[in-house]
């Protein structure tokens, strides 16, 4: 029997609840479909940091390298560990070390979910650059704590990095409705974003079947609210993609629905699957986190592993659940009730 080894990193806060929910769904579909998932759980989190002084062991990346995929809940507990420590100690190094340069985030309404917009029929695929740009980590502070203090945070855009994410966007658009929106702020940022626009233009001649339009990030934020149905694939830098995908989550009914896949397209290292949302400290002990974003991410994981039928089954079960009105209103149904309904839809 085909067996996939999965590294499970529940992380902090609601990360634990939503990964447990997704794992129960994965166990159900795998046993039905005749493949096996061997899960190995890692306790890496802010709690782990407080106990050991590190978010993961020094050989954490090497440990993860041997897995077929990683399923992660959420990282961060800012009341006890600064985000700049926790995220740079676990989540961001995994994305970089495993060259998971394509962060895929789908935004559409599941049936029965009432989003905040009038538009219902939108289907947007955000492709976020995931390894460089504004998240390069390059910079520093001088004259700290004085009136002359200066903080510098340098964005790094390489030709290799920009070209590969744009190419990924063009390919996705080609496989969908043939429309690509490329996002910059080249009216204000005259080096990196002008460069991004130039590479977009260069590549467009290789994809005559794709209609590519460049938008400024501010205009795109408005368009996602005013005319989301006009969009197909949206490709953006690390920070712009981060912001647009919380906006995408909002228009699809909330962060509890927004899934995400951190893909290494070359398959030279494992890819990682996680919801868009964080550890949600405000609801962490209430048992009301919506697990659908993580269950959807788990479906993306199976699709990536080649188990396409099982992935389709999970999406159908999610859709049946929301169509019955379960999990559609944030906070109304408990995590366990939503998970049980998804499992029942799979029976
Ligand atoms: P958040 O995404 O955790 O929460 C934002 C809001 O959305 C909160 O009101 C929360 O209750 C709600 N929410 C989030 N997920 C939900 C779900 N599944 N069901 C119902 N409601 C949900 O963002 P934040 O509060 O800015 O961040 C909290 C911590 O998580 C911080 O440490 C942050 O850095 C971290 N974070 C981690 C990730 C990640 O691991 N990928 C992503 C985002 C934020
Ligand atoms: C996300 C998160 C992370 C990001 C944070 C927690 C570093 O917001 O996955 O969207 O900005 O990438
Ligand atoms: Mn984010």
C-alpha cells in the first residue's frame, strides 16, 4: 500500500484544534481510498520555545526534509513570545529552506456561506511569492533608543525569484480561465516593482493564451471588494500577497475558510500545507475555531501528493457541510460539530 509520511506541526492556539480536525478527515479518506498516511507529530511551538529556548531543534529542518509533506496549524503566541522570534524561528525558515516559493491561496465562497459582499460568484486563486521580497530579513537598526534611530528593512527581489513566481502564475492562469493579474506598486517603488512589471511583460510573450494585466496593490485591494468576479489568478509579492489573502479570506466568509499551500514546485523538498489564519488567541480556548481552512489545506496536500480523488472527496464533503448550514457563521458551531459533520459527509 502506498504510504505517505506526514510531519504534523500543530503549533500554537487554535492550531492544535484545527490540525486534529484535519487529521481525522485525512485518516477517514485515506482508509477509504486504500493509501496510508503515517503522521509524526512535532511539538514545536511557543510552548516548546519557553521550555527549550528555540522554536525547533537545531536539526529541525533536516528532520522535516525526509517527509513527503508537512501539515501545520499556526505559529505565534505574542503574549509570551514576540512574533519576530516565533515566526522567524519556525514558519518562515521552513518556507525558505524548502524553497516553497509558491504560496497558493484559493478564495471562493463555499455553498451556503454568506460573505460580506453582494458578489457571490467569484473564484480567485492568489499566488504569493513566499521566499524573498519584503520578507528577506535583511536590515538593521542603528542608534537604537535615541532620537537619531533609523530602522532599515530591505526588500530583495531576484530575477530568479521574480521570474519563477510569475511563471508559476502564468501556468496557473493557463490551466484556469486564462487571466492573470500581476500586482505591484511601481508608481511609488521605482526599483523592485518596476523590475517586477518588466519581467511580467517579458514573460507575457511566452504565454499568448493568457491575458495579463498589471495592477497597483491599492487598486487591487479595492477591486477584490468591488469586482471580485473579474479576477482569476492574482500573483503578488510576499507582503502584498499576505495582505491580499487576508482580504480574500474576508470576502469568502472569514479566516476560517481560507486555505493555503506552500509549494516547492520542483519537488526537491517537502511542501507545507496550513490555513491562512494564525493562532487566534482571542478564541483559542473556546473550541469554536472553524477547521475548514485546515481541512481544505489538507485536501490541497492530497492533491499535491497525487491523491486527486481523495482531495476531491474532501472538497465535496466540505461543500455538503456548508450547504447544510454547518460552520457557515463564525463562532456558531463548535469545532467538533463541524468536524463531525464533515466526517459524516464522507461516510
Ligand atoms: P489570526 O488569524 O490568528 O486571527 C485574526 C482573527 O480571525 C481573530 O479574531 C480570530 O479569532 C479569527 N480567526 C482566525 N482563524 C479562525 C478560525 N479558524 N475560526 C474562526 N475565527 C478565526 O491573526 P492574529 O490575531 O493577527 O495573529 C495571532 C497570532 O498568530 C500571532 O502570533 C500571529 O503572528 C500568528 N499568525 C500565524 C500565522 C501562521 O502560523 N501561518 C498566520 C497568521 C498569524
Ligand atoms: C501568513 C502569516 C505569516 C506571513 C506570518 C505569521 C509571518 O500571516 O501565513 O499569512 O506573513 O506569511
Ligand atoms: Mn497572513
